[in-house]
C-alpha cells in the first residue's frame, strides 16, 4: 500500500507509518501503543459502538450495587419497618424483572438504538429523582424506573452488540457488556466509600452521582448507528447496507443477501412468533442456560456473602473484607474470559466452569457438613468461594449474554433475548428471596449441596445439548438451530 497524503497515517505490510508534510517520506510510528490506538480508531467502528452500548452494562452494575451504601440511611430517614425496608430495596429488582420481560417490545418496535436512548433517560431520571426526593413513595417510584432500565439493558445492549459485531470477535464484544456490569458494581462500591461522610445526607450523593455516566451514555448513543439487522428487518435495506459497509466494506453486500434470505425463510415458516415450532431449540437453550446461571447460587453468594462468612465463624469486619475480595476476583476473571472467549469458544468455557463449580460447591458443602471451618486459619470457605467466583466469572458470567444473543433468528432475536433475560431475573429474585430461609431450615451443607447438584445437571446440559457458536455468523447459527 502506498502513502496517502501528507501528514497522514497509513499501513504497509501490517506496520503503521506516518508521513511528514515537509518530506512526504514515510516513517515508522514512534510507539507500539500509539500504533495500536490508531489501528483501533481506523478499523474499529464496531469497537466504539460496542463500548458505548456496553455503558448500559456499567449503569446496570452501578444501579444494582449503589443502594448498598444508602439503605441504612433510607430506613432511618423514613422510619421504615423491616418489611417496608425490604420492599424499598426489592422494588428495583421488581422493575428489573418487568423491564426484562417487556424489553424486547420496544427493541422490535422502535429499534435497538432508540430503545437504548430511552434506557439512558430512565437511568438519568431514576438517579436524579432518588437523590433529590423527600417522599418515600416517590423514592420507590424512581428506584423502580432504574430497575426497568436494568432489565431492559440486559435485553437490548447484548442484542445490539451481537448484531453489529463480526463473527470472529462477537464473543469479546458482547462479553464487554458483562465486564462493564462487574466494573459498574466495583465502581459503585468505591464511589460509596469515597462519598461516605460527604455531609449529613451523603446517601443522596451516592445515588445522585449516577447522573454523570447516565448523561454520558445518553449523549454518546447519538454517535452510534441503528442495528443493521434491525434496519434490514424493517425493509430499510439501503440504511442497513450502509451500516454494514462501515463494519466490513468487502463483505457487506453478501451479508445483506444472507440476512434477507434468512429473514424471508424464517417468516415463511411463521417466524414472527417466538414459540413457533422452528424456534423450540433456541427457546429451550435460552431458558435452560438462564436457569442454570442462577441455580449455581451466584446471586445468593454475592448478596449474602457476609452472612455466609459469618456462619463459618468469621467476624463482621473480616466477612466484609472477604466480600470485597469476591468482587475483585469476579472483575479479574471476567476480564480474562472476555479475552479468550473467541479463541476457546463458549462451550469449552462452560465445560471448564462446570467442573470448577461442582468441585468448589461440593467442598463448601462438605465444610459445612463437617464444620471444619478452622482450616486455613478460618479462611477455608472464603478461599473456596473465591475460586468458585473465578470459575463462574470465567464461564457462566461471561458466556450467558453472548450465547443467548446468538442463538435466535433475526426475526425473533429481541423476543428471545427478553425470554432469556427475564428467566434469569425471575430466578435471581427467587434465589435471593429464598436463600436466607433455605440456609436456616436446611443448613449450609444441604443448601450448597443443592447448588452443586444443579451444576452436575448443567455439566450434562453443556456436554449433550449446548452447541458451539464461536466464529459463526448469526445467520449460520440460525441454520443449525432452527427447524424449518
């Protein structure tokens, strides 16, 4: 390739060069870091779009976790009973379930991008309103709106990224959403820590700071195009083709043909109905995958980690410190999984994770049965749960949003994503609400043995039923899973 213009950046034999205006002689770029950055900017519209949309995941995680720093002050401010307090905290989760169930409707009617813009508005209004209101009922309404945003984000953001990402990098791009969820949770904990003591009503600052990333999300979405697959599904072929050419100029026309052919074939078979016969395979996979994600006990462990650690004899301060460690491990192994998901594949990560979850949950159950809590200086259960979180983040945590976003045809992808997401959130609520009672009535040993047995079933599911989707176009995945 020859130099293009003076003072320009260009590529020669996969090396980055630039030319000076005065000499017009090409010189090697001064640093590998600059090279990598300029290559990214030059060739990765998809990376930028995915990064912006994945901010929905950051707000998802931040909104979910930020309430932990404010919940005690809220109870004192309005003199809430235990039941009222519990409902105040849970109302966001109720909104999340509703947002997930119905999140596919605006994604289909308005488009992925327009739905994400409204989600950003929900996050902004929720944060600002919850921070400023002096009325308990209004506070619950604003938290409910934030929950709607979380649920709708879990549908629309992975959906959009899967529809714009090239097959070779789709896993990494969609997994960015899960990575940002974990990052958002950590950011919320750090923000709460830094804002503690920022006035008599520091909790208002804790909740209100979310307006900043919400506003950034809203504004950046105007730099993101609509999903090309949604545009083609609406008959807006020229617009869809234009977006695909920004992703891959050489292969855009062929991909347009493949998408239109796939859509026509699915519609001819009654494809607008999610529960049509030909969609039974993807529906079953999405529901089972989301169900196994939660019966692993992940939300019970994240929500109730201090309680679990105190059950083993740890003091309160040590239990809280160990809980923070779980968050760091989750962050690190989510990042690792994102880097390798397109090399290893979704199925291999799930096989590795299933074996690890079975082993760690089984050992935790054994520790509770034998009450051998003093091993490793009293840190045996925390150590095992650190390893558990690592295996979960490396497998289920990273794969769920990727896999569900890949397995449905274009005509019902939003509905399928909503089905998988709502199954996930209904099970999350069920596990979160029942875990304290289960642990009290059954004991720690039986409770963790139940989670372990569910992971044995997950291993069988992955081994016998889960297909590999890495490096395959969405239209080719459809051909292998959908019964015409």
